[in-house]
C-alpha cells in the first residue's frame, strides 16, 4: 500500500527532524528533497561551473547522478558519499539560486516521484504539497519565527563546523527565505488544503506525535 505524507516549510522549521521521527515511528521512508538540490549545488562548485551560466548547468544535468540511501540517511553524488559536504556553508549559500532553475527542478521532481512510487513515504521540502504531490494523503506546512529557525540551524551546523557564526546562518536564512518564496517555479507557499503548524514554541516530539495522529486517522479511512 502506498501512502504519502508531504511536508513543506522554510529552513529551520523543523521539517527534517519531524519527518525523521514520523518515519521511524511509522516505518515510513523519509526523503529529504533539499539534499537533492544541495547535491546539484555541490556539483557546480566542484566543477567550477558559474551559477549564472544556466545553459552550461542545463547541459551538465545528465552527468549528475543522485542516490539516497534512506535506511542509513546517506546521500551520494556520482557514487561519492556527500552527506556531510552538502551541509557546508558554501553549498547553503548558492543552493536556493540553483533551485530556481526550472530544468533542475524538473529533473529532481521526476526523481522524487520515482523514489516515492508505491511506498509509504514522508517527503519534505518546499514544493512537495503544491507541485510534487499535490494529492498527497497528508499535507503539512511547518513554520517558525525567523530567529528560532536560525538558532536551530546554527546549532545543527555547529556540531560539524565550530567556526560557524550565528549571524552568518541568520543572514543566509533571510536570503534563502526570500529566494525560496519568490522564485518563479516551485516557490515555497502554503497549499490551500495543508495543515499549518507553527513550531516556534512547540516541542518537536509533540509536533511529530500530532502529525502521526493525523496520519493514523487518514490511514483508517
Ligand atoms: O531544506 P534545505 O534547507 O536543505 O533546502 C536547500 C534548498 O533547496 C532551499 O534553499 C530551497 C531548495 N529546495 C527547493 O527549492 N525545493 C525543495 N523541494 C527542497 C529544497
């Protein structure tokens, strides 16, 4: 039986952590679609391809092979494990711009739909409830106050990169929020039928349990 839980929201809204808790508790597969856009951004950086050279980027898309090992939460770019590399600040800096390119989106949307077919999946991103799976069984939009989101991201990155500064993370999120909400294709927005949850003052486990109850009710029919 296939069952699709789609979660969208801005950076630091808690969607990655919450999607993982849901997947673990319900034995669903969790797909982080942001990681896929990050792989494309990393490929451009490693191959010295200018972010403004759209034609070159499009011509290279067939050379970008992304694989997600959901069970081990590992991300592979052309067979290299890039799970940590894609979280580095240089990738975060350009990823939103990369995700504005229509051809990049079409390639990744296709991959996302293929991975999810016939499975029980929690997929999180920016356009999952609106574009990738507008008919998902459960649609959630998570949000939180800017400063709280920046603090969550900062603490997450700090575990791996001690040199990171809170102000840099905050500024990156401000720029990405703007890009993500204003882009022509796949902009971050609330789907008409999505359930909106503000996680600013909520405990992440509580939010996950709330969504799990919604899923269980839907599954019962
Ligand atoms: O979730 P994240 O911060 O790792 O996402 C990285 C970027 O990828 C984010 O700035 C927006 C983009 N993205 C997107 O455009 N569509 C998605 N479904 C997921 C992410």
